């Protein structure tokens, strides 16, 4: 499918998808993207059901297509020994901040797609549903299809794209190594299997018959044109939206992205598992520098995050991002403040670059 | 400069540079690329002066522009303790192969650019000279310029591109993370600073005024079109030439690239320092799998290689690539047997894809 074909099939005016970004957006960003003719997305992983219902009511009312995004990881089995070791690892930071490790909350919420969320899909019938970390089990996926949603899912390798196609997804999001936030890999944990977008997209395009949406390292019109040249039918962009007026990106995250936070270089990201237990790309901060970005002792996704919550709050209250996940891809230079609709139009080549 | 501008300024008919690839090519590949209108390259790092003179005589006779490529690393200070530890690391493999560790040659030759090689440049006056790992010292660089060569050099970050531009290079080769062979980084050893080509190229294009040549993950016409869309004035392609008739790629390397070698997946590369002491991308083989691709105890570039020579020869004689550096980027799928000139024309969009 060409860019125009996929866009019109999805009901879009431009072949630009906004990447769902848990923690830095709510329905407002999705609405702004939808109003500009792109596909806005609402990430559900960190939303409670009341907030989800509220956002969905607004999105449904806008009359434009939107994408409801779910993580579909297997909930981890808590491991007391690993949790204990992780808290030992962080003990020095607790002492430094004069915080009580006993006050750490029990778990961090990243809700995987389940029966209850399938019920939400059936109730709201979102035009598009996307999955990260694979697909839900067949019975749940069948409920999503039966509710009329077009289904997208992330692939980081050719093998994952073929696996998704065999299970009937309508389009594959090929997520290159440049992308910010969580890597979507689900067939193989070996990060050396992850490919740059320029290498990944043409290989996926050659391997599957469904349309391919390119993601990772795309921040401006040039990136969109390159992705289309590689055979992608559309693009998914995340990082470039982080400073938009409608994003809920926090103050230290915004400062870090614009190079106004001491000790953070917005051009320097790394893939880290420290913040959630799963590899995700973010700006290199103090915790990543001191522990190394990948720590095999971090508790399984999403449990690693809980023990960081008090440290993060303590540091952020002092204007520091030492323990904050500063999710960003390799095009943080493309972030600009302003309305998200302007960015959508620039990515689509309708407006000149900011 | 646009693609056509840079190509004509370099005297080319098409904006396609063949990446210099020490160990898998001699002048024959460069001649074939030159005959097709691209820029052939001769890597000097592993050639002795007699072989270099012979190849240069042939290249000069062809009447087409060509690129003479040099490494410009600082020669390492030998470190007996590190060398000893490295041989201890490899001792188990020596025992398994029933080889005598005392028979290991003293050093591996990767000749950096020096007075003698500056003399070769003055004698042959190559139209283009390219450098990897930074630039030679100013007096040596001045001799290259005085000999009339246009100077290219590799950058892997925006900072490196600006550093090179400030020292007067005529064009920057922006080497993305997908590229095979040695990473060209020289300002910062931290591999997390390395960027995917799709993210790197537009940032370099925005940061420097000299033309930018995109390298890394480009294996077909789609990749070339994407690179040009990103603002590159030309592309440099390596991996896709590895199976060409004119390449000297060895038998196990060719088998590995085509998926006919047990235990090697041509779609799986990693950045490793095991073979030379410097990070370089190659297909994952036994040594990389068993030691992990990055080993901080490996001797400094290029010394790590010497102790592998007997192991490599022993394994290759048995049809195995356990200790062979199988340099390749993330588009090994783009490798096809055939004349290099055909590949140049396909990359340039003059012939349909193979």
C-alpha cells in the first residue's frame, strides 16, 4: 500500500501517526494530531480506567480516527530476592536523599492488555488499536477485531514482522533502533538483533505484504521522505512531539530535551532497562551514567520502576532528572515547542519547517 | 551541494562511493566501480607498499577518479600484560585446536597514515583521499592537500562532523550505526553516542556546510533515495559489494553472507572489538557469541588481531568462521553475486534491481 492508500484506509488526511507515549501525553495530544489529519494515539499502559474512559469519550466525540495503544507483556512473577537486590543497589541513593526505603510503593503499574481492556475496546470501538511487545492471546485479539478495530503492532526485526503478519495484523510498525521509549521486541531479547530504521524498513517491506509504518529517528519532513523512499506507507513519530503544547511532558524532561538541564546532553541517548526492567531509549542521566544503562539485576518489567518513584520525586522537586526516565529517540534536535497540529503539517510537507 | 554537484565535482557520473574495505578487496573492485561511474576506493591499512604501488599504478592508468583510503589511528603502545591476558583468554581455543600459542606472530599490521604514506600520495596524486578514525596531524594533512587530493573523512556524530569541517575536509562521510566494519568514531569512545543513519544524516547536514555522504545501512536504490531525501549529497556503500565478482571476500565470509554457513545468521550482526581491538560491525560468529562481542581486555587496535591469526587459519581450513572477522553491515540481505558495475548502476537508479 502506498502512503496515500494506507492513510485513506485509516481515514487520515496525512500518513503521519503520533507514537503513543505513556507518561508524557493524554488524550489532548491525540486530539490535536487527529484535528490536523494524522493519527493521534492514546497509550493505556499507565492510565487508570476512569482516566481512560474520560479520554476515550473525548476522542470518540472528535469524529476523527484515533489509535488506542496497549502493551501486551506477560505480567511478571514478583521475585522477592531480585527486588531486594535492586533496593540494595539503590540504597546509596536513598541514603543520599535521606529517604526511607521502607516507604517504597509495592509495584509500578503498566497494565497489559487483558479481559477488562478488551471490554473497554468493545465499549468504545476505537477505529485503530495498536500493540507493543507482540500481540495478546488469540481470543483477546479476536475480540478487538470483532469490535471493528484495525490492528497495528510493532516489529523490530524481519522475523517479528512475519510473525505479526501471520497472525493477521493490518499493518506493521517497523521500529528502528533510533526510536525513543520502549523497544517493541518480543521474539528475541538480544539487543544486537535490533536494526537501524534505514536498514530495517526495506527488509520488512520486502518480507511482508501488509503495509509498513516506519518508526525511529524520524523527526522532520526529510525523515518522512526518507521513510517513504524506503517503501514505508506511513511514519510514526514520537520524540518530535515531546515539547508540543498538548504534551504533558514534565518540566525536567522538557528542560533536558532543550539542553537546559545540567548534566544532560539532549543529543546523547542510550537504551536502558533501569527505569522499568525493559530496554527503552532515553536521554542519559545520572542513574544511567552511574549504574550503566543496562543492568541485568533490575527486576522484570515493569517492576524495576517502583523503587525509583521516591528518588525521582525527590530529585525532580529539586529540579533534577537524576532518576527520571527521559524517554527520547535520536532526533531530540527535532523537538520544538508549539501546537502539535503544526508539527503534523510540517511532517506531511504541508507547512514549511519551523 | 546536491548529489549531482558533489558527483561532478569529484568527477563521477553517479553519486555512489564504494566503501574502502580492508581485507576483502584490492584495486580490482575499485576499478570496476570507477568504470561504472562511481568512486572506487582502495584501502591501504592492510596493504604492503609493493602491493599498494601495483594497485595505484592500475588505478592511475584507468583515467577515472578514485579514492585512496587511510586509517589514521595512533599506533598503540604494546602492553605485555594485556597481551598476556588476551592470550590466556584465548588459551582454551588454542588447546581445542591443538595449536601452540608460542607460534603466534608478534603483531598485526594496520598501517596508520604516516610520512611514508604521505610520500605515496605525493608520488601518485590520487584524486580523492579519505581518512577513517579522524585526521592525520596538520603537517601530514597539508601534504595531502598540496598533492591536489580532495579530502573526505568519516564522522559518526555531529561533533565529529564539525571537528572535521573546522579542519578543512571537503566532504564528511556520515557513518551511521548500521555500517559494517570499523566504526569511525574518534572524539568519544562511548558507543551509545553512535546514531542510526536516518537520525545522523539530517543532523550532520544541518550542522556543517560541506557536502555530506551518507553511509551505513544503504544496500539498494531505496536506501540511496532515502539518503538523498535526508539531505546527503551522495552515498557510500560497502556490504552490498561483498559478494561482487571483483571483491576478494574469502570463501567462509561469502558462505556466511549467504546463509550457507552453520551457526551464522546473515541478518545478525554486532559491534565487536574482539578481532582488532576497535569496535567494528560483523556477523555474529562463535568467538563473538562465546566471549560477548565487546571485551574490554582485548589489546588496543590493531593488536588484538595477532593472537587470532592461527585460530582463524585453523578454523577456515576446516570451513568454519569461528575466529574470522565477518565484517558486514545491517543490509547483508542486499548482497548478490555479480559484477560490481551492475550494483553501481542499480544503486544509481540506472538499472532495475537484481
